[in-house]
């Protein structure tokens, strides 16, 4: 039986390979299209629908590319064989070109649909942000309506909540768990929760640190006695806004590698007033104890920046709970984007200052006024390494900046002078 040269051309290696790939891509796109239809019927979230659309767009692009390769390969082979003008060859080339055009139109339509769904997602996020803002305002109004004297600063009913900085994103922590690696889509967006044994767990008080099997990182917080004094009414500073939360905390992203401790003879200083927080004129550098603790901590916001868009909010498809163990408060995402590691330093300074003041240069309330008061604070370095004292010096070294001169990697050298942490009532007989 004689061979059909035209059939051989149509089934030549390059032509057949491109044609088969294009046909397979079309079949895959049709299958994914059914998933998109099912997802829209089930009212699945828009992120899921956009993800499915992106798969369809990728398959449509494969169709465009491979149909183009098919007719180019056929045209070349027919030219070499001298059968380019054969009616069957021309019909096949015309058919492949038509399918390439149709696939391109499908891809364009899918891109438009994906854009519409992304816009809907943007509207959803805006509504969620408005709802979150309303919740925050309601809670803030409740705080403002509560007399400051009603707060005791102690755990339990009426206590001020601990307000501290967010964790770093999960990529900033090492972990031996296999689930640390996230499942990603083609656009590298996170689709599932990552778990890191080293990421700090959320706590309601610094005393909760190292009380469970979850990861704990050190923390500096407002002293319990100072918190009671600050919110007793008569001692509340006139620089504070009504309802300002003085129960601040600064959590380390990483525990220090080394901690140096020294002990010296205590001078003849009555530390009762300083320890209680009632003394409003503590002399910097003079404390009731010559014991000291010094250490260095690292703040890392390098990995955070990859999740933020140019508007200072998380990129579409990124959920805060999927990347942070302790997410930022709704108003803090922009602070991390604009301030980097200084977002965390602000929390430390609020612990040390006890309140915020207005800065005309920065147009905001801040505790960063360039000096440190000798305000007693609590240092929690480990389960049995908890101390009361004052931060005598704080040295920052910004090591890495981004193109906006936002510090992203900073070391903090902290010198801490200890105070005796006498209980509120002590039998010294």
C-alpha cells in the first residue's frame, strides 16, 4: 500500500507533538472550566475562583503557543517537501491558525473575568476593613467610657489588655517540621497555613511565656506595680490621651544568643517608691540595685516586605493568619510597611515611656522622643529568668534598608539595671 505523503506531513514528529500538546491543553482547560463553574455555584471564596481562572489562563496560553508551533512546523515541512500548496496542507494550516486565534480570544476573555473577580475581592477586602475599623472603634469607645481608676493592671476582670508588637512572618524562623513549607500557587501566594515550632505563640500576659510546649520568645513589659500607679488617676500623666493603653509589651522575634549578668553591692537607696512606680522623679542611672543584665536581640522585617503591596497593605490572596502567629492589629500593617523594624522599637519605647506624645516632625503620637526615663519594667528572658528593673541604655544598629530607606534588619543592645522585685506585701521579720 502506497504511503500518503500529506498524511506523513500531518503526522510528522514536530507537527504531531505540537498538535497533541495543544489538544491536551484544550482538554485540561475544559476540565478546569467545569471546576470554575462548580466553584461559582458553591459560592466558594473569590480567591479560590481566581486561582482556578489562573490555571485556565495558563492552559489557554499553552494552546496558543502549541497551535502556533503546529502550523509553523507544518508549513516548514511542506515547504521542504514541495507540497505547501496542496489543498489538504493549506486546510490544515488554516485550521491550526484558527484554533490559535480562538485560544487567544479565550485567554483574553479569561483575563478580563479574572480582573473582574480580583476587583470584587478588592471590594470584599475594603468592606472587611471597614467592618474591622467599626469593631475597633466600638472597642475604643468602650475603653474611653471606662474610668481609668477602674483598671487595676492585674490579670482578671477590668485589667488592661497586653498590647505588643506582631511576630515576624513564618519564613523568618527555622523549623524542623515538614509542614513549615507552605503550599504555593503559580503566583507564589500562600494557600495554606504554615506551622513553625519557633514562631512565638500569642499570650495575654508575659507570665504566660514558657508555660506550654509552644514556642516562646522573650518580652519586656510594663511593670505590674507601675501599671497600677499609672492608672490610679492622680498619677496618670497629663501627656496621655484619655483611655490610652499603658499596658505595653515588646516581644523579641528571636531569643538572645548570650546574656551577661553582673552583681554588685547595693547603694544606700530606699527603693520602695521606685519599685512601686509611685516615684515620678526617678534619677536616670541611679537604682536600688547594682545588678545588671545585658544582651542583644535582632529584629527582622526582611521577609515581611514581600507580602505587602505599594499601598502598605497585604497583597491580594494573603491572609494575615497564614503568615503571622501573632498578626498585626488592623492599623499596624501600614506601620510595618512604612517603618520596618522601627515599628517594633516603638513598642519597646512605649514600654519604657509608659505613654505616647505628639511629634510635629512625624505628625503622629509616638514614644520615640530621643530619651529614656528610669521607669521600672519587667524583663522576661526565660521561665526562671524574670526580672524587674530599668533599661539604662538602648543602642540600635540598622543593618539593612530597602529602597525606601525603611530599616528591615536591626540589632538592639540593651543594658538593664535590676531592681528588687519585692511583693506588694512582704513579711520581713
